[in-house]
C-alpha cells in the first residue's frame, strides 16, 4: 500500500500506475480486497490526464484523428502507452510542400556548382564530393516525403544557373538528380521529370561529341549520369 501512496514518492507512483494499466485493463481490477485501493489510486491520475486528453481536443484534431463520439482518440493504449494511430496523418499533401525549403536546397546546389568550378583536381572528385553526396540524400528525402517539389526545384535551378557558365559540376548534378529519378520515375507522371531536359540544354552546350569517360575511374559513373537520365526519360 505504501508503494501506491502518491504523497510518499511521485516517481514510483507513475511506475505503479503503468504496470497496473498493463495488467488490469479498464474494468478488470484485481481481487476485491485490493480493488478499492487500486481503483482510487488510478483515479488520482485522471484529473491530470483530462487536461491533455479532453481540453483542446478539437484544436489538435489534424494531428490525431477524426473526432468520433464512439471512440476516444486521445486514450493511450495500455499495452504500448501510445496513441492508437494507424495509417498516415490526415494532412493535405499539397500543404506539406515548403517553398522556403525548396529555395534552400536549390541554393545549396548552386553553391556546390560554384565550388566545383574552382576546384583543381576535379577528375578525382574534388573536395566537393562529400557535399554532392549530402545533397543527394537530402534531395531524395525531402522530395520523397513531398516537402519539396521536384519539377519546381529543377525549374528554379535552371533559372539560377542560366547565363553563369557553371559546367564543371554538371556531371555531379546529374548524378544527384539520377538518384531520385531512377527510383521514382515509375511512380510519378513523366511530366514531373521533363524539366530536366532544360538543364541538358543549359549545362551541355557542346555541338560536338563529348569524349567517352574513362571507365577505370570512379567518377565515370557521374559522367554517365546524364545519359542514364536520358534513357529513363525516353
């Protein structure tokens, strides 16, 4: 009984009520000799729980669930101590897009292009290699989870690179775009990827044939990225 005394020590009381809720779900109390003691002990937590579970419930509706009179969507599962949420949160997909985040990603790509332009040992990947790898993972994450729009990013990138003559980092850029295109082109409309064609015209202005990369060098995979994207889009 001393363990269930709230005034003795609060922390063991939290541990105790957690174990009680796991062992004895709602309406299934232990032997009648302990029934009143356990019931009164659990009831002492209800006023605090109501502060979070009842008040302000409507304002928290988009995060939790639909408000139904049949079920209490704010009631914790006694077994897991979590809210009974199943499936995706009911957000509007179009409202998840963050234009500010898109602009930041585009600016980082432009910065990487500028940095690649000034590197001396570019054939070996250069010091910007890690930057391009980081950009690749970030682009995949934010576009895949619809925080950024791929076609909008490509069009913005084309606008910011136009007329600047930054072409040394073009293979790295195509490699970054290929990481997303190769894994999502079958799940999205082809029109979402067509803006990449504008980058082809901008970053590959050569009229003659481009030399075949040396396949003995690791960077040849980046040099072939543009060709791989072209194959995906045709």
